[in-house]
C-alpha cells in the first residue's frame, strides 16, 4: 500500500495568514475603538447639554461665553474627563481627553446672574450625587440633639472637592479646606482659608458629575438708574438716589452752638419745613422731583408776622424764626397810654392783653413758640 502524505500549511502560508490578520486588526480595532469613544463622547455631550438646560434655568437663562463643563464618572480614579465649553449659546465639544484645568483657562470671568447670591467667587454646579447629605438626607445646615448637639452636616465628597481644587491649581489639603455646605435655596457657599466657591446642586443631573465653572455670581436685580443729589446749607447722606422714586434723605446741618427749631428744605418747586433734631433733618423728596439731578437748599424756616395798628422799624410785616419764642418791639400807630394787643395764629385768635408802652414809646409783644408755628397777625388797639 502506498502511503499518502498529509498536506498542511506551509510556513510561508502561515506567515501570510498572520500578516492578513494583523493588517485587519490594525484597521478594524482603531475603527471599533473610535466608534466606542465616539459613542461615549456623544453620550457625555448629551449629558452636558441636559445639565446646561438645568443650569440655565437656575441662572435665569444667562451663562458667560466659554464657560467650562466637565463630565466624568464620579470616581476618585478619574483624572481625564470629557470637557466642553458653553459658546454661541450652546454646549460645544472641545476635547474629549483634555484636562479640565486646561479648558478652565478659557473661561471668562463674566457675571452669572443669580438672585440672592451676594459673594463673588468661583461657581460650581454638581450633581446632588456628588454630595454627602446630612443626617436628615438634605443639603442643609441642621442641628440635632446628638451627643455633641450637632448633626452631621452636608459636605461635598472629598475627592470631588479635591478634583475641583486641582482644576484651579489649588493644593487640596483636608486639614486646611472645609467642604461644609450651608443651604440658601439652591445656593450655597463653600469656603476655605483663601477661596470662596458658590456651589449649586440639583437632583436633575444624572449620577455622572457635571460641574460648571467661570464667572462671578451677581444679583439678578435689574440695574437701577440713578440721579445725583447735591445740597446747599447742609450735607446729604446720599449722593445718588433712584431716578423717579421718592427719596428719603437725612441732611446734617453745619455744626453750630445752637440750631433753629425748623428749617425750610427746597427742591425746585417743592418746599417743606422740617423740625431739626440733633442737628439733622429727615426729609422725603417726592418722586416728581427726582427725575433728574437735583440740588437741595436748606435755610432757617420763618413765619410772617402782620402788624395791624403799628409797625416794627417802619414795617407792617416781619419774618421771625418758626417755632421759636420771639419778642417784637412794636411802635403803635396812635399815641396813647394803654393798648389792647391780640395775637392771632392761623385760625386761632388769642385773648386781648393790655400793654403799656415802654420808655421809648414801644410795645413789647412776646410771641410764644406755639404761636410761631404759623403766620401771625398782631392787632394793636388804642384804649
């Protein structure tokens, strides 16, 4: 019987097959890897877009251009994360493997409007899953009847906090930095020895951490148009007031040993008499007089005294300080030995007093502080 040889692959054929497999692997593996990375990048981009919608809702629809976002698995081992910027009023992909700190350098420090936020600093948005909640499962500063009288306070996970610090090139030191959060609506502050963060959190985010930085927090109150205020005869406590609204002002009189009881305050056609208290005048300027820059004049307030049947230095009307006791030396119109004198203030008519002239032939008539609150008429009748 004739033996038949078993035919197999030659060395050359094996080399060719291995080469073909290697070529296919070299071509297909990067393709598959690219497809996988692209899918992961696309998913991260969608999360950033979804998160940005929530952030826009929290910030009344405003974000600084080129604000940076980070999308990462919430694990301490992650160092390179998907990073994006907010530009052209939408989230745009920057570099899927670029360090967040590099992207952060492109952030502009413009204002983000947020009502109730009074402190400037960095802004960070995180998923609530990046927080350790307090004993009540809330992000709030609580006090309970524990052994030390204090409940566990909500904190930012240490590794999350450290990654945020690292992105800002700030050394992370648990002994130096505190991560406690105190709630004020959707607003909280994260403070340390030399930095201030404004932290916002939301349950709308997926468990994936999404953080936003860049810009300063500013109140979203509308800008108030103001007008300038100046004053003659006193100093005013405000140099500007809101345009077209009533202005409550305090005027400080020039230092003096003795002040008048009342002062007249004038702005345009508006005038009012204000009682002095401790060298200060409190006055409200009506809104119709604050439509443009205005000047206040301050003078001692006076009332007019009209004299019937006599005169003071040849005048039948004189001005006296308002609200102060004043004595007038009145020359009667007729020569006599006794005169009936009546003082009428406003609508009130006083009782008649009999007064004899002094050695100079004049009548000394004293007006009380109450009588000088309004214009006065002094009537002189010879008896």
